[in-house]
């Protein structure tokens, strides 16, 4: 049975809430519907940055001390507002939507401690929007010993099935953290985080210029890459680990550039993201024929240029060039995962998160 699912995603880049409608049975994609976006305000983004700092001390995934409670309320309200605006803009009534997939906002990801924390009150959201909400997608995987990330590969595979391409394909998402899905036919699905995405760059831009990100990579385009700094950063043990592997947004926060001009810092951090992604290639079964880039990084022209240089001779293209909605893919994925979760289908696999066996997941909150 096909379901009309609304996916909601707020990523580690802390930019806002992506909304996407999808018609699916959890196996196939029948249709992709409209998409939407509700940006976080400066105040909300500041609150979430505080929450990320305080979450480092969490030992229990259900605790919400201090600012985390306030941040959870803000996340919930922002998602409810995103749904209300989306349904109004697209002249939808809530009864036309069967389920909502609600990822929440990740504030801590420590799979080695079997701990992953996404804030957002699903019960309150379900009551506010009057639609069943599937949430808490990652907990079962982490509790079983998996990395709990990345969770989008099964959706990437469903999208890739619509492309008639020979050889291996990688779908790469560059959000706060970068992750990849390696697809080779029906049966080979490998996934992992590859390193920083936009998080280090966004944080640097905010601290050095007050801008929340490097629009189109314009700042980086004016700078010079500190190749020695990038080489040292790539010596961290994470980059030699085979997939599956995952990261917390702040795992590289201790890497400091020192006193550098904004353009040089932006160029260096952009180059680090691209070089880190290239480090996964020798750890894959074979060199991919093509890379499809989605997420905010696909709009960064300097990052796309650096990726083409690092990943040659593979073809590197933005998801939007294929008619995919690159910015909405993760939101679409959580609509897809909500449908899979309702049907008890696997969300993660040994080769995507390292979980011992294929795992379903997600809890349902009803209005």
C-alpha cells in the first residue's frame, strides 16, 4: 500500500527545517511531491549552538538539563510551523498525509558509548499537526551496536534505481557532516560518514565574518589552501578506518586554524572536506564511475571544483542536475524511512552502520 509521507529534517548545519512530500510503500518511490524550508532564526540557531555545547555532558539520552529543554521546545515549535506553512502553501489538508517522519535535531552522537541524542518532542508535534509522527530512528541501531549513521542509504538506493547507469555510483551528502552511499547493483550497499561537511567551515565563517556560511564558496575562491594543515588533519585515525563509521558534528572541532585571513581559512576548510571525501575511495570495493553530490555542499561552487579535482577521473555532478531535489533529499529520506518503519522493513544494515543484522526502527507518536 502506498503512503503519502511527509519527511522533516534538521541537519547538523543548523540552518533550518527541510520539508518534503513523498509517495512510497517503503520500497519504491511512486512520486516526489513539493518541498519546503523553514529557516531557523538567529536566536534559534544561537540556542541550538548552546545546546550542542551542553549536550557533550549528557550520559542519558532522555535527559534535557538546562538549555536543552528550551532548545527541544524551540525545535518542536519550528517543525510544527514548518508543517503548517508547507500544508498551507500547497493547499493540503492534514488528512491527506498518512505519516510524518521526524528526525529531530542531533545534539550528540557517541555510538561507541551506545548513545545518540536527537531533541524534539514527537508527541507534542503529533498533537500540533494532527498527523501520526514516526521518530527516534537511530536509537535501535545504536543500542544494537551500530553506528546509528548514516541512515539515508536505503533511500539513496531507491533513487539510484531510477538511473540507468553502469558501474558503481556514490551518492554523497554534504551537510554539517559528509556521508556517502556506495551503490553497485541491487545487492552492494555500503555507507559511512567521510569527515567534515560544512560544520567546520560554517563555524569558522560565523566566528571570523559573522556570516552563517560561505555563499557559493565565494570566500574560499579568494583564498589560498594551507596544504600542510590539510595533510596534518588527514592523519587523524578516523580517515584510515574502513566503513561503516560515523561522526558527531563536533568531532573535528578541536582542529584549529590559528590566526588566518577569512579567505584562506575558508579555502583550507573547504579543501579539507573535499580531501577527506577522497580518502574513502581506496576503502571501497572499486573506484566509482560517478559521484552525485547533494546537501548544502552541492551549492558551494568552490567545494564542487575541489571535489572534481580530488575524485578524478570519476564524474562528479550535483544532484539537482539529475532532476533530484538536492536540498530536500534527506527530508524525503525520512518520509521514506517513516513508511519503512511502519512496515517493519530494515532501515540500516551491517554494511551501512555496522549493526549486527538488518534493523528496523522508529517509534510512532499519534495525535
